[in-house]
C-alpha cells in the first residue's frame, strides 16, 4: 500500500466505486418500476451520441462528448415513448427497436468518419479504460493533501464524484415522491403527484449517471451497476431505505473487489498480465446477485415462501 | 451506382455474393423466429441471450487452444456460444421463477454480467501468445470480409431448419404466445413450447454472430416482427411479412455495404430494417400514424357535419369555421351561410333521426342496440325499417323545422 498503490490503483478504484454508486442509486427505483432495461438502452445509445458530438465539434473534448451522449439518451427515451404510444407496441420491443437502430447508426458513423486518429472505438465504449485513469503525479499518500499533485488528478475523478453526489442529493430530495410513484403509481397520482414528470426525471437522472460513468468505465459497468446491486439489495430486505443503503454498499464492494481481482488475481494465479477491470467488476456484482438469489432473506415474492 | 447494381445482382464478386445471400437468408429466418418472441412479449430476452454468448465463445476458444487446436474452429466457437446462451436463458428463467425480481431485472443482470465475464475472458485471450490474432472481437459487431462458403452454408442450413421448425410448430407457439393458460388447458405442453421458441431464437443468434455480431443480431430478431405487426392482425401473414422485412433488410444492407466502401454490413442491415419500420409506423393502413390522423380527421368531420345539420334544423347560428366549411363543401349551405334545399332536407332528416333515437333509447332495453348511439351512427344501420316505422308512429306527424 505504498506510493505505487496511490499512483496506479487509488484513482481507478475510487472512480470505479463512485461510478458504481452513481448508477446504483437511480437503479433502485428503475428496478422497482420495472424499467431496469432503460439503463441497457441508454448505454447503447451513448455511442451514437458521442460520435455525433465528435463529428459536430471535431474534437474529443469531454464536455461536447458528454452533452452529445446526454442528448442521445434523451432522444432515445423520447423515441421509445413515441413508438410505444403511436405504434401501440409493448415497451420492451419499442426499446429493442430504438436502441439497436441508434447503436447501428453510431457504428456506421464511426466507420464512415475519419476517427482513426483519435481514440474513439467501439471496444473502448464497451469496456471503458478504468486501468488507464492513473495519477502519475502522486508520490505517495502525502499527495492526497498536496495541492500540486491534486491538480493532476485524472479529470474523470472529480466529474464522477460530482455526479455521484448529485445522484445522492436528488435521491434525498425526491425520496418521498420517488418512493410513492415507484410502489403505487395510482395512489401517487391520486395524491396529486406529477407521476409522469417523476418518471421522466428519473430516466433523465439515470441518463446523466450513465453518461458520466460511461465516460470513465465503459458501458458494461453501467448496465451491471444499474441492475445488480439494487437487485441484490432488493432480495435482502423489504425496506426501501435499507435497500438503497445496501445497494450503495454492494456497488462499492463490487467495484473494489472487482478491481483488485482484475489487477492482482491473475498475478496470484501465476499469469503476468491483468484482465479487464470493468468486466471483472460486473462479474463480481453478478456473483453477489447470484448469492442473494440463493440465500437472500427477502428473495421470495410477498406471500410466497422463499424457494417455494 | 454500377457497384450497387452489381451487388444486388450478386455480380460484385464471390465474397459479396456470399454475404448478400447469407444476410438475406439470416434476415428471413430471424424475422420469423423473432415473431413469436415478440408476440409472447419477451422480445428483450433475445438481448440477454445474445450478450450471454460472449463468455461461451471465449471459453470455447480457450478450451480448444488448451487441447492444442488453433481455437478458431467455427463449429467449436458456435457450440460454446450456444451453451452459454442456454445457461444465460436458464438463469433468466430461474431468477424470475425463484425470486421476486421481475423479468427485466433478470434480463439486465444476466446480459451485463455474462458480457462482463466475457470481456474478462477476452482480455485473458489477448494476453496469450496465440490469442493475439484470434479476432474474437469480431463477434461483437460481425465481420463479413472473411466470410467463407462454410459460413454461408451454415446460415443457409441453419436458417432453413429454423424456418421449417417454425412452420411445423406455429399452431402451438401461437396458442402459447397469445394465451398460455388456455394453451395449457388444451393440453399444449407450454413449458416445452416456450423452450422450443427460445431454442429457435438461440439458433438464430448463434448462426448470426459471425455475420452481424451479437449486439446487432438482436435488431434482426426484434425489428422485423414489430414492423410486420403494423400490417396485419393475423399470425401467418405476420410471420411471412416479418421474414420478408428481415430478408429485404439483409439483402439491401449487404448489397449497399458491398458497393460503398467503409459501410459495415451489420449496421447497414439494421438501419435498413429500421427504415422499413419507420415507414410502417408512419404509413401502415389502420395501425399507422398517418392512418390514425386521417381517421381522427374523418371522425371530427362527421361530428361537425352532424352538429352543423342539427343547428341548421334548429335555426341556430353557426360560427365554427370548420363546421361552415364542411357544410358548404357538401352543398348544404350557400356561401353566405343560408341553407340550401338539400341542406334543409338533410337537416330535417338528422333532427328526425335524433328524435327517433331518443324514443328508441327510451323504449328499448337492449343495450347492444341502443348502446350504439353515439350521435353519429345513422339509425338505419341499427334498427330495421319496421322498427323505425314503429318509432315514427310514437313521434307523431311531421312538424316543420327551423321556422321554415
């Protein structure tokens, strides 16, 4: 746990943890509202958004990319809703049509445009580059309070920290309406809550989290963290407050364990190179969900004994 | 466009012709296989299955290398893909059955975790000496440049088997898709039919991997059936239309991508399918957006026509511009707003019908008949002339209307 840890592992690990938490928070409500796959759809359409932003601005600067991705997510949500209503198509199929078509458009644009000179490719979009978000200027734990070294932190870290904080604040502020609208939409409507605005707001918040996390860790973690930690927590408790806290803890644990296993696991096994951290984090989150499915205290449906 | 003409007539070279034929067959089979998935409202299960193929492919490669093979044997890789897709599917079912999680959460969990694990294995393969040039990343987005005769044959034979099974099993699969409870009561083995449905989808996913890749094969399973749904309410035509949409997308997409440089085949096929979907969404008769708008306009015109005539009959002034325009266009009023003879006759008739309806609804308890009163349906469409004559005797003799 010396200087090399701070240089090479601390920042990617923190970024992984914060990305996982930022996605898990809105994921709790998406799961309850049976919209879990919105995260899947959003993380696919982020690709065309980024490509279009690149084609428009001609740079790989972060802000245009994030805005392009956010806009694409919004376009996708609007299109899904429009197709569902105009075509009277069930939401799952409408989602399938929209995200595959937009993703195909993104790949096509990517191949057609001259993006070979910049680091912009599909593999990167899927798998992220968590391992490369290192903090070279750090020289040890002292650097954590050294302003010069701190100014050379990878920019992804403050960004994802901001988004994670935003998700936490939004969750606290909108706790009651979110809870009501997620469990009993009819009752929430009768109480005078703007149910569809809450739904749309949740999806937009999820899109913001997805886009910010995607930038740092790729779309695999995004989808896995939207779904696995909240689903794991949901199988362990009947109380929403407990569920949200648990999901945050599980997301953080999965990110740390996954990162460590990816970086050091192969070395312990005698191989000399690390494996994909994003993939390993998703795998660990999946294993945790598997354990909750087998032994979680609240895994059964209400009125059905667990395992019956 | 010489290149494109060559491509659609399969004259643009051996590889391009193979890809075009393969894509057409794949699109046709995928459209048909996806139809039942869509009707069963489980379209996104294909998403989980497609992503779940990745670890199987990587494991198959590692196993084959471990046994001294070159690891790129197509049959071996596809076997691995099928096996892990099956495991993924079984896990989705198991999670939904055994826990309180809904199907969407199960699908999302399986697809992200399997895909993540697959990526881990891919990085393991890349670190191996022999894995460097494995090119397994091609299964993500497909690669057509190196398509061989054996790939095309695989798609042709696999697709034909899938289509034949769909034709054979279409009755039980239709029953299960629309009403599993009823199907079970009829003695249809719902579980096994469901498994067959998923097995067919899995077969399409696996044979489509090398051509369009695991992300875009989902599109070929979902978009054609959704498109076909706009054109028909019956299963057999829907199967054929979905197959045709998928086949046309495969054919056009492959031909276009062969004739224009840097146009990847898989995305092109998907975008053509999405284009056909958009056209259907907008312009399909009855279920399309344009048809819905026109139907609304027709309904609106009928309401204004009826209310306009009643106002004429009651000698009330009409101010609504749309009502005036409709009455004028039908020759019921003159440009200055005064009713013509024809208009007065029609107005008198609609007022009389209104009165007839009033009586009919008072004396008839049969709501199947009187329930059809919406202010627009002509009374002659609901009651027989005898019944109307009977109503007229209750109304009494004709009275002048509108102070005329």
